[in-house]
């Protein structure tokens, strides 16, 4: 392979990695927004206030809860940037 062909191939790989990263980020954002919009707390009046009863607390937390990624996942994401 000539030097220009290898440079072109490297550029193409970098571009493909960037496009894949953008698509992955869009998929994650869409998943997160869907999760937040479908959460039971989204449909409760006064959702920013504390629950009045224990039953209301259980209802609000019955949906999927948001979790931070693990330290390993955060480190892997930093390496792939």
C-alpha cells in the first residue's frame, strides 16, 4: 500500500469512528429521554415536591431509575474520545 493510500485509509477509519460515536451518543440520548418521559414521576402532579405518603413514594420509584455509569464505563468512554 502506498503512503497516500494508507493515510486515506486512516482518515476514513477516523471518520467512521466519529460517525459511529455520534450515532451511539444519539441512541443513548434517545433511550434516556424515553426513559425519563415514561417514568411514573413524570405523570404525577407536583412531581418536584416530596411524596405525601409512602404509597406515593413507592409509585414514583416504581419505574426504571437512572443510574450513573460505572467507573469502568466512564473510563472506557474517555479512552474512546
